[in-house]
C-alpha cells in the first residue's frame, strides 16, 4: 500500500493501522515523490490526500490514468462537498473518504478496492446468523425486523460482525470505532453496548451479543449456541 499524505499525524495513524492489519506500507509526503513511487512500484492500492505540496492529489491520479496505470485509488481529504467528491472520482479515483474518518471504514474500503482489483465480487452485506448488515446503505436487520441503529451503534455492530465468534476487547473497540488510542475511563462503551443489545434482542430473539467477563464482548457466530 502507498500512502501519499503530507500531514504527519494522519500518515502515522494510517500507516500504523495498515501495518497492524497485515499490509506493507510505503509513504510519500509530497505530490512529486508520491507520483514517482506510484509509477515505479507495484502497489495493491493508493491512499491519496487531495491537498499536497508540489502536486495535488487530483493531478497525481490523472497522470496515472493517462499512463494507463490502473492501481485502485482511495482519496482521503478534508474537502468533502459533493463537488469535491465528484471531482475526485472523475479524475480517476475509485473511492473517496472524508476526514475525519474511522480507520475501520478506511480499511473496509481498501479491502473492497483490492478485491475488486483482483476480480473478486465486492462484499455488500455481512451475515451473522439471522443478522444482516447492509454495508452500502449502513442498515441492519435481524430476520425480517429492521434495526433502528444510530451511526455509532452501527459502527460497533459492524466491527463485531467482522470478528464474529471472537472476543473483542475494549481497547479494540476504542481504537476501531472511536479512534481513541487511550482509555478515557468512561462507561461510553458499556452504554452503547447495552443499547445495542436491547435493539438486537427487542423481539425476544436468542441473545446474540455476549459480555465476556474481564475480556470484552463477542458477537455469536451462531445465535443458537450457548
């Protein structure tokens, strides 16, 4: 993965998360170096900031496309208007994520881009038992019942669903959903988990979300277990 980003804090955050997710990462802090690396190196995808010194992100991607270099590109930018997003896609970008962002969403988008680049179908749903998450519309249902989830609740549920059957610690949730790299020593996770559990089991279904004492939380891969 190549990250072309001039903001050191953002770049370190993205690099750290990608490496922890198993990616090898190179970084360029300005436009000309980014374009040179993108042209010369084999990368699975690029993360490109819009505003860069020397050469802006749109110009980098336009140059790549003119030279028939089809590496998937995810634009990462504070410029989030409809016009900005359209400009990024028309320049040859494959996706566009607005800052501030959750790393879990950036990772999911890059996974989708790299699967697409290898000719694999793009995942649009996550299924865990009778729970279905719509990754495009950010909706969820259990059986035939639609779940009325707030954005943070949906993000928690997606994070857990991608790790169904595994214990997810508080630290993992804080970093993956809240982007906290420290424990704020509040009950914010407990409050959200409690509300999410009430919505998941509102119609008397078998409990899907467990609290693992002293460890964290686990979404059952099979709701009939336990």
